[in-house]
């Protein structure tokens, strides 16, 4: 890896061409939220590991070669899914202490680029819907 690339431990899905990174401690529900979003039409980028690469003014999330298209589903095992790469638009940090309203929306510096980052409460029945709305409201706009 070079200075414009890093490997991080997180789950990432692409929704309408924008990557949503889900981070949190082990067992916090990263893969469960990613799977719920995939069920709603998202595409896997990486589960529990993803390569971030700076390309110009954006960060592109890419599946690491050793686990590309593989996802661990609790009580099931490893499954194979289609995967893709996409520009990173939002980071969700799974935490029970997430505030009700994100004011202001924080920014996280990754490879010299500011990415919006939200604390996000895990585990309720509408978590995937809330994640999609978070991306619509707070994520970096399409890179068109």
C-alpha cells in the first residue's frame, strides 16, 4: 500500500453509486446492517475489511482481494455476493450513545479528505431505512 491507500476494518456497501462505511466494535451489528441494506438493493464493497484509495478529490472504497465478495452472516457462515467499488460518501459509527439529532454533522479526515461521519444507534427494526436516509441527508453528493 502507498500513502494514498489504507486498509480499514469496517463493512461497506454501495447505494446508488455512493459508498456507506459502517464501523463499530466487534459484534455491534456492522455486517447485519450491511446485509439489511443489501436486501434493500445495496451492493457489497467489503465486509469487515475494505481498502480506501484516494483518487483526486475523493476516497474510493474497494474490496480487498483476499475477501472480495465474501460476507460473514451470523449463524450461517460465509456467503458469496457480487461486489463493487464506489466513492465513500458517509461513515456511520455504530454506538448505543448516538445522539437523537446529529448537530452538527462531524467530518472525519481520511487520506486528506473530509468525510461526513455520524454516530448511529444499532439494532432496531428500521435501521436500514435510517441508514439510507442518513446517506441522503448527510452524505457527500453524487460525484457525477
